[in-house]
């Protein structure tokens, strides 16, 4: 009858896919990300070598070079994790796929193993954007640069 106590808006929290320093997306040295052309989010400068699921959902895409993957939550939110800048040019070297597209993951499940030293030694930046690609689903977004467990808090539109 009356749903006074029911929260009608869905909340989603996004974890950093790596341990490391969280920075604003506008600091990424790639116009596609820094201009928010692909969507909004944050970036992490990784300090460990396993990229993990930033949320529960289905891995909907892993690029053939393993440098980027997409996850879709049960609510339909689409998150892109792009490991490094211009790392597609490495043609998959330095990246080892752990899980496949179509796999349902829990927040924190390892998806790709990354050789950060190889990436750096080949002149690529390891900074990793975490982008919400379907911003039209979002009512509000709060970014937290201090807590890798909750770097983005999202309230979805009703």
C-alpha cells in the first residue's frame, strides 16, 4: 500500500580495480578519457598487478589484447576499465586474461593480470580509467579519492 520506508532508488558502489592512487579522470593524459567523451569516472595509478571487478556484474567484453574490459551490473550500469594509456599498441604483451566474457563476477574477483613494469618499460602510462559509459542511467555520482573500496557511489535514476 504505502512504501514510505522503501528506498526506490538503486545505489551502486564501485571499487578501484587496482590498489593505488585514485585521481580525477580529468588528470588522465588521453583526451578521450579526460574530456569525459566516453563517460565519467575516476582513474587509478596501479600499485599491484591484478585488475579486479569493480562491482558485481557480467563481464560483457574483454578486448582481444586484454588491456580493457567492460562489466554490466544487474541494474544495467556499464563500467569500462581501461588498463593504461595506448596499451592496445602492446598487442596483448604484458596482459594475461584470467576470466572470460560472459562470466558473472563479484566485486574483487581477479579478471586480468598485468605486468606493470613491462608496460612502463615500453613507454606506456599505467594509469587506469574506470568509466561509467551509460551516464544517462545515473541520477547522482560521488567520487571518493581516498578509499579504493568505494571510489564511486552512484544513485541510479528511477
